[in-house]
């Protein structure tokens, strides 16, 4: 420590004062000089303002889903499905499980079942044997159909839950437990009923509690976030901050967007449609055209929500003749595949693909249009095709286009249903008012504080440095906000005013300690304008003990607020904590040094 | 500052025991207000929309309250409050279709603000608020006990913080303000603020207090002297804080009454009201309750340390202590 230096110039050589000045200058630099503030920013410089100060809407969304552990036997499920199939035909024949292992289940029944029927159940790969008699004699008792189904348990359970609940189901690992993610909100009772039917139950975790959690996995949450981001970007709303809270809450701030538009954007997923060209020339349908323009030369084939089962996560490449061709893979549902096959045959696309392009539309805008490939056209003549690839071209451009198409395909369907749990709007003129008032409140607070300290000390030489320190403290906080890109919202403003309030408190503590220390000094020493180092240090040390203790308590209280997941008031908490830290570490030490010089 | 000195002399002039009683009575009254609310409405403080869910709309319109009631009658549980042309409409939870319709209706006004909270969000907010308050309290108490390491003074500080919050919450009920996220933030901030002046007081009286003094009498006088010094600093602190918060209140709540140029800011208003109540409660709790407890505690400790034969003298010292400041009050006049 430099201790006491009597001459005025000594202040600038003190490391605490220097650090303080450097931070003030650095803050001003960050706010006004680098990075260069946007044109027209004026006194705001690089400061960013929150939604409530510039106008716009916000959405708080909850992703709906259920994470559940399932104890099930795949044999039972398959048996249940086959029995259901037989009952559908009006037969009451029994089905027995004769063998079961990790990979396969063998069942026997007296009924006759065909490969097609079983495949339609979509529970695994099938092989059928007729024992002891050829199919034409099956009416005789004693003849048995032996069915071997190869499928792992995860697949069977997933398929079963999807059918029974009418929702997407994904096997996943969550907190180290193998679970199923049901991408829809289902009640526990509903799920238990479905599981009871196949002698299955909700599994328990290591503490013996039933593993049934409302929410989605982090992966699904991130996927939903990504999709929303691209969707917003697609609509020309770039740099929209999307934050996630916990695993199932998403917060979106849409500056400059009104609430009706905002709710439409996110509240409803986009409408994805595939249409087929029925008239006109090859290549007539172009990307970016609107539905009205192509309505007369196309007919509807399927909508994304019912026709598309899944979309591949990444672009797929195919190498032919040394050229990389990229495409977006997607899978159709049973209905979707059937609808596509019907349409292609009906409108002649299987024979003349070039003039019968498949067009994909998102929210009534064409995002892709291309003819069937010849081999696909041929295949469609005989049977429905589930797995398709929309090819987008060669090289890097093709890959990028494929990626975009995948996003568009997904933008048509968020992975899980979304509920708006909170929304609101501060229109721009009101935000303008708020901003004016926030500035006014801070200025008024500062003036009142100045008045109070002046009335208390009646000495410009004490009051001025105090107020200067306070101003600098606010500047450093703003510098921090500019440097981190923090958006100043109303809670942040409240935080700044609170910091003005607490900051001056601590300056008062230091001042009183130093002043009473000076007063306690014997007159002989006072004449020389010095305070004995020992008294001064002891006094200041005590002041800092008080300051540190109170700073620590305020900081921990605010920490609790900052950790509140919904995050609405995080601005208040963070600004307060940052202000306290800046105060304790940077401005108080400098002020203590300065005031000691003056006293 | 004569006023400050006068206040300091007056408050320190009272007997420690009597000083402690007043804040305890106020706390009891505040607690019964909360208890009444709990019994009557199910929550100690009336929960606002942030916690119950619902939709809040603010519009500026010349239409009368009745006209608006008729216009918005199809939506559930309409409550309309007005301040001049500014109307605040509050609705209960409603379906998504209704909400879209409401938004359409509201956005047709030139000047509006909408806030919509689902009951689900509210429930979550309730749970988190309780959690945040508990965590903040525990952390604060831990910090205080680490700093002071002596149970009585530390417990007195924590008690003051609890009392501040209870009194501030009771005042919320009395002025019919609902609990919002803003008020929760303010209640948490109160923990920090209230502990501030208490730490100052306790540090001043305790740490630099070798009250092992030659006599109990001089020891107590020294304590009183320090108390006064701390109080002078502490009162200045709280007045600066109060003036900053008061500025916030004036701008957020009052400016809009005088000029169209301003709009009320409910968040800042809520925060400032709670802090103002809390800071006044804290003035009382710090300088009456905590100061009283500490005086009593230091007196006891000094008495315990003093040789047994001086016990008798200790009593007279306490009498003198009570009388002393009055004389100080007279002296101040010159």
C-alpha cells in the first residue's frame, strides 16, 4: 500500500486511484468508441435496451411432453398388437409367445396371417412359417402359424406408445436413465391405461419413485429452439434472442414486433404442404412463388403434420460420377406414402416426371420444387415409398440448400406441442416513454442523493468527490453492460437506482470513518494537514469491514433472485451484484484514498 | 446537522428495554395482518397477476368505465380501474381463442400495453419465489454468522431482516398492493438493505469495543458514544437510500398524473413502495430494536466481566446512562 502521500500529485500515483480512472475511461471507450456505435445511437452509444424500453413483444413458451421410464415386455406388446389385428378381422383366435430373446420374439397362432398384414403393424421385420400343413388346409385345427418378429424392445415400445397415444415417441437417455420421450402432454392415468393393456408399467428410478416427468429432453428443447430461430430468420427477423430456461421453457423477445404477429409466429407451427403439378411446362414452378400463383397448375397431395413422419437431421450426400449430390432426407407416414403414390399415378407423374414436379410449400410459399427421379417414378408404379430424399444440387451450394430445406421441413413441425404461458407487448411509443422516465428517475435519484449528502456534510470538498465517484460507478456499470451486450431493461434501471442508493451509503461510511479519524487527531498534527497513518488505516479498515459484510449479504440475496428460473427480474439482480462488486473492488478503495487526502 | 443530532440524542436517550419493545409490538401487529390475510384469503399477501395468471391490458381511451365493461363483457372476470383517460383492464385466465380476440380488440387502440401470464407460469413463479426467499435468507444468515461469529448480535441482525420483510409485506396488504415479481425483487433487496445499517451498528459497537474498561460506567458511556456515531452515519445512509428510492417512486407512480408525456411504470412503482416501507421498518428495527439488544448485551457482558463487588455500581451506571443524553440535549443548544 502506498499509504499517505501528502502532496496533491500523489493521488494520481496511487494504484487504487489509477485502477479506478482506468476503468472509467475503459467504460467510456467501450460505450462510445469501440466497437463503433451504430449510426444514430447518439448518447446511447453501444448500450442496448431491453424490450420494455424500445418496444416489442415477448413470448414465454412451454414445450409440452412427458419423460417416462417403461417396464415392458416386447412379446406382450407384439401379442397384443396381433390379437388386435385378429379382432379387427372378427376372429378370436389366441396367440401364444413361444420364445423370446433380446432381438426377436416367436409367436404361434392357429390363425392365418400374411406378411403384409403383419408388416402393416410396423413392429419389426417379420418371418412366417406354417407348421404341419399348407395354407390351403388351414381350416383344420392343429395347424399353426409361427411368426418370428425381429425387433428390439425400444423399437417395439416406441411403436406401441406412438399408436396408442397418437403422439411422437422417442427413446432417449435422460439423467443416465433409458426413457421414452412422449412428445405430447399425456396424463399419468392415460399412460397407465395404455401400459396396463400390455402388462407394462411405469418404471421406477433408483429411489423407487415412478419415473414420470413432465417436460422434454435437453436435445428436444435445443431442437425446438433451433427450429424457431430459423423460422424467425426466414421471416426476416434476425438476431432475435431466444433463451431457454430449464428443459421445457423458452423465452423469446421480439423487438419491434407486435403481439398479434408474435403469437402467430410461434404459437402456431407453419403449414407444410406437398403439391403435385398437373398442368403447365417443366420447370414452371419456381422457389418463392406463392400458392395463388400455382394453385391452378397443381393439386394438393399431403400436409406435413399428417403426411411426414420424420425429417433427417443432416443433409445426405450421394456420390455419382464423381459428383457429390446433396439432399434432404425425410420419411412419409403410411397415409402420406399412399397419398403420394396415388397422386403420382393419377396425374401421370410416374410416366412423365419432368412435367409433374413435386412442389413443397411452407406457409403457402414454394420452398422446393423438383421432378421425381426416374427410379423413384418406376418404384411408385408398384408400391408406396416411405423414405425420400429431396435433392438440392451439387457441392457446397447443394449442401447448404439441403440444410435449409431440412430446416424448412422441420419448421413445418416443431418436435413437441408448444403452449404460450406468457406474452406481452410494450408498443414502441410506450417504450420511448419508459426510457425517458427511467433516465429521469435515475437523474432525480442522483439529485436527491446529492442534496441529502450536501445537507449532511455542507462541504463541497467532500460532497463533490462523493458524487463524482457515484457517477463514475454508474458509468462503469454501463460500460460493463455495453461490453457484455447486456440489454438494459426496466429491472436493470431499478438495479442502477438501487446501486446509487447503496453506493452512496458505503461512501458515507468511509467518509464518516475518515472524518472522525481526522477529528480525533491531536491539533498539532492537524496543523500539518495530516492524519497519522495508523489511525487512518484502522479507521478505513473498519469501514471496509462493514462495507464488505454488507456487500456480501446484498450480493447473496440478489444471487437467489438471479437464479430464479423465469428470469424476468434477472436484470435487477445482475446489475445490483455487478454494481456491488464494482463498488467494493474499484470505486470504494479509490474514494477512500481521495477522501483521506481531502480530509 | 442539528436535526440529525437531535434525533440521535432523543433515540439513544431511551432505556434499552423500552426501545426494544416498540419494534416488537409493531412486528406483532404486522404478523397479525399477514395471519389475517392468510386466514381470509389463503395467502399472507394478496397474489397479483404474476402469480395467479391472467391478462392485463392498459389502454388510453376516453371511453367510460361502463362503455368498456360492455365492450369487453365477453371476456372472463373483467376488472377495470381508471386514472383519467388511462384504463387498466384485468382479465381472468381465458382460452387461446379468446386471447387472440382480446389482443385484436386491444391492439386497435392507438396506445396500449398487454401482459399475459398463464396460471401455469404463475404457479411456477410462486414456487420459485418461496425458494428464492428461503435461499436468500439462509445465505444472508450464513454470511452474518461468519462475519460476527457471536450468536446474540448475529441473531439480532437476522431477526431485524425478518422483521423488516414481515412489516413491509404487511404494509403491502394495508395499501392493497398485490404481490408482483417486482415486489418480490424488492423484498429480496430489503434483505441486503436492512442488513447494511445493522452491520454498521454491530461492527461499531462490537468489534472496536474493548468494553472491558476500567469501570462499567465508562464502558457503557463509550458504547453510547459509539452508538451515536454509528447512528449519525446510519441515518445519513438510510436517508440517501430513501431519497434515491423516493425519486424512483415519484417518477414511476406520480409523474403520469401530471402529464401525458409520462406513463406509470408498475414494476418500478412496486419496487419503490416496498423498499420505502421496508427502509422505514428498518430504521426502527436497527436503531431501536438492534441498538437496544446490543446495549443490553454489552451491558450484560461487561457486568459479567466486572468483578462481583462492582455489580452494585453497574446498576447506577445504567440509571446514569439513561439520564445522560437528556443533559446532552440541553447542551446542544449553545
